[in-house]
């Protein structure tokens, strides 16, 4: 049955703008549930060096010519297109052994990651090509020499080598930040499930949304691809620790200091808090979560719970509850209605997991599930890669080593006892660095001790309790806005984390110089840079006319005691520093009654605003407001307002303008400093509807 026929689909790679098949017979890929042939894969003879060069030379410049917002919109278009095609992906996904629920993690989760980056790209990044990192670092007292960190996209290609367990999410979660950063990518999915990745890449390429060269696909082995990497390329890897180690020390990667991010084995743990006895919601949540993590994707999840640490007195109750729950998990053909858990990705993978279970069993005993004799609700145990969930118990986790070292990449977990929070933390740390951990407790002190103790060893930690039970995204779900990766054994890499993940594909450069020359480089006006046009009030200018540095310096205005008292009575803010001379004097910061900070800001607006209807549409906030010098009755204030950053929105008829507002007194001392945030029309008068 599992022999390729003339009609068996031959997977193609997409390189140098063409779909091509590898030379030779290739390798047959079979359906995880039925063993039937699905496709033949092979990449022999592909021009890997040429593919990398094509991406760098064709895709890179096209992406870098786009702004962050344009790239974000591109991600959104792809996400919308893929969303429409989901049914076709689900149908193909069954062949990987995934149930519909598993496929939703992979397919919807991947598409969702694109949506999140599309949205974050437009909300959290400017509509520019250069990203600023941190604030200006003044390096001289007279403001003739300053510095600013900037981020620009690397000019190489990102090579994403993925694991078999998430053929869609694995690709999309890496691709979204790569493309948003402005870097082209070449995706190499794990062979076993590459047919689903190929299907998705085909849709993306056919849509024509991406510029040519932005995305290539290698279906089959990586060949000599890594021999050709440069110092501008990035390699990410998800898979086994042994392959990861080999690739990380690849000569070309080492010689070129190529950025390499790895996500490998991870013995993730979950801890049941000492407060969470069998009659508490946290106990039930813990049991549910361990069972869910064992059975979702048949336990083939890099974040799945492998080690469950339980207060010694609760071990029997937890095992009993898990046994009952796992016993109800119908294992069978993934497309069948009643199936709760499908097959592992391949027979080889199942054999591998059985071998790992045998190693784990040396540290304890199997308390649920028989790894060798599958009990199925549908399907053929000989043809499909089925395995029932297997729960182990290890009574002496300090003396055991396999439980902390061996990752059985399937529906397998071990329950272990602990006596106090410190011991639970020490046991979790024995995993030598993991992607994710969780603690189920309703006790703030336990939460604090366990989370702080585990944090240096983990990339993400979930606190589960009754309050968050309905809204929790769960122990095993990496979220696009949160970092995914872990130290040590987990590979030491970091992915996602919102805009943090975009920066992995960019170079951070500290640029030093005089503000007049730094401002055009960074696209942001800074203190010490020249003022631009001061002849027209900048509020009279649309985005088409406004330039960075355009400025207005206002007329002076005196602040009187009557103003302060009026403001106090009017707003109800009669704080003693404004109203009681003796009390104000007694305050170490003041020499008498002072003006309210908000009075200063209000007067400042009254001074700098140009009131007639015009292109400034709204004031949506202030940033970094600081009151630096007290204002006393009789002081005379003046405002300097400068266009600091202009950010036209790609799909709207307006954009954001950030203004530097500086309020000074009669001595030139800075009284208040802040950024005013406004929406400004691209054209004025506004175009007719
Ligand atoms: P591998 O490490 O064998 O493969 C991972 C990826 O690396 C695949 O795309 C694979 O391609 C590729 N690869 C393998 N050899 C090379 C090479 N010499 N040069 C370039 N690329 C290469 O892992 P598997 O996917 O087979 O999974 C094996 C085990 O890894 C699992 O059983 C599990 O223990 C662990 N794993 C851990 C994950 C985690 O995130 N914690 C995720 C997935 C797996 P190809 O498939 O074509 O060989």
C-alpha cells in the first residue's frame, strides 16, 4: 500500500522564481493515520547557492523599498487570503495525523500570527523604513554631539528550517516578523509534513501579494544550503537538539558569525500549588491542562507539559484524575467525528516515542496507557502511527535523570512529587532550560516564589487559577505578542514577542554625530538640530507641507497668583503646594506656592495652538511629560513647539505627528518638556467625501 505510484504527487520547491522538482526518485511520504502514499519529496540537484543569492538580490531590495506599514498591509492581505483557503488546508492536514482541533492550532494559529503582526506593524511601528531604538543619548553638554540607536533590515536572507509538528504555524510564525522587518526568506519544512507547507506556500506565491524573491521554499533536504550563508543572513532552526547542535556549529555559520536561533528539546513542567487540593478549581484546571497538553497534536508540541510536579500528598489523587480523563480520549483516524487524538506524524516517530518511553519507565512506572498495544476508536493500529496517551509516575525525581533529560515527543508525561515550593523550582530547573512552564495556584505567595524561581530557566510561565480559567490561552500556546523560546536545553533562541521578534531580522546600529546631521538619518527632530520653517504656524500645514523641524515659538505669558487660585477652584485641585504659602515653603522642593503642572500644560496649549479650523484634526495624548522647574507667581512662560516625527498612515487620509513641546520661563530654564501627539490631515482642505 505505501508505495509511490505514477499518480503520487511530487512535491515541488519554489526557487529562483520557479516551481521545480528535485532529481532522482525522492522519498515517499505517507499518511500518518492510514499509511497511504501522500507525496514524494526530494530536493536533489537544486541550486541552493543560487536560491540564496536570488532572495538577497531580488526579494531583499523589493521588501526594503517598502515601509513597515506597507509590509504590514501585505501580511494582512496574505492572512485574509489564507483564511479563505482554510478548508483545503484542514483536509490536507488530516494526513499529518492532526485532528480538526490540532489543525486549528497549526493553521488558524499561523494565520492569526500574520494578522497580529499585520496589526502591530501598523499600530506599533512608524510608517518608515528605519526603526529607532530607545531615546537620544546626549553625549555633550552643549548638544553638538548626540547618538541614537537605529535598526535597519539585514541585507541577507532568512533561512527557516522547521520541524514536522507545525507545518503551517512553524513557517508563518517565523515568516511574519521576517517579512515585516524587510527581509526575504527561504523556508525549509521538515520533510515528513512538507506537503501541507508546500500547499500553503503555493497559495501565497500564486496570490502575487509578495514581491518576487521574498519567499522561496525547499521541499526536501537542505542540501549544501548552509555552506553559502553570509554574515547578513539569519538561520532559524526548530527540531531535535542533535541536528541543532550540528547546524549551530556549521563551518559557514561559525566563520561568518551568521545569526542562528535555535529551538530544540524542552522538558516543560507544570506545578500544582501546595494550596490546590482536590476540592479546589486549581486542581481541576491542572489536571485538565496536563491531559490537554498530552493529547493536543498527540503531544507533538514543543511546549507540551512533560513533567508534572505535584505536592507529595496529592500524587495519588492527580494520577487517578488524569487516568480517568486520559482513558476517555478516543484515539483514531483524525478525520473521524469522535476522534479526540489522532496519529503521530509517522511510524518512525511512534517507534522513537516508544523507545523514549522505555527510557523514562526506567525511572518509574507507567500508570496509564499501554505504549505497545494501542486501543483505537477507529483506524488500523498496524497502518497508522497511533499511540494512546502514556502517563508515568516517578517517585524519586531527585535520583532520576531520564525524566529531566529525555523528551518523548508524543502523548507522554510523568507525574512527580515535591515537598515545598523551593524543591518544585529546583526540580523544574533540572530540565536545564525550557520553553514554557505553568503553576496552578490561587495563593499569591506561592505564585511569586515559584514564578521568580523558575523565570531564569524559562521563556514563558503561565499562572493558572480560577479567575483566568475562562480567558487563559493555556500552557502550551505560544502567543504572537509573547516571547517564544527558552534558555539552555530549549536552544537559547527567542521568537515572536511582538515587535521584539521583528528586530531579530534587523541590525541595531548606534549612530553618533551632531544633531543637525543625525536628525535626517533618524527621521526624527532632536534637541540641537536646526529648526525648519518658522514663518508659518505648523498647525496650518497638512502632512503634504509639514516637515520635521518646522517650529513655532510663542508669545510669553505671565502666570499670576490669581491664575493659580482660579485653576485650583475651577478644577478642585487645591493641593497645599498651590494654596498654602507656609506649607509650600516647608516642602523641600518649593520656595512658596507654585503653579499646577496641569496649569502649565494648559497655558502651553493656549499659547501654541492655532485655533482656526485646519489640518490638525485631534490631539490624542502626550508622551514623556516631565515638570522640571517649579513655576511661581510672576514667572513668564513661553513654548517652543517643533514637529518631531511625521508618520503618515498608509491607508488613511491622515497621519500622526509627534511634536516636541518645551516650556521655558523668563530665565530660559525648562519648566516642562513633553511630546504632543496629534492626528493631521494629509491634505487641507480635506478632500470632499
Ligand atoms: P530534526 O532535527 O531531524 O529535523 C528538524 C529540521 O531540520 C527538519 O526540517 C529537517 O529536515 C532539518 N534537518 C535535518 N538535518 C539537517 C541538516 N543536516 N541540515 C539542514 N537541515 C536539517 O527533527 P525532527 O523534525 O525529525 O524531530 C525529531 C525530534 O526533535 C522530535 O522527536 C523531538 O524530540 C524534537 N523536536 C523538538 C521540537 C521542539 O521545538 N522542542 C520540535 C520538533 C521536534 P528533514 O525533515 O528534511 O530531515
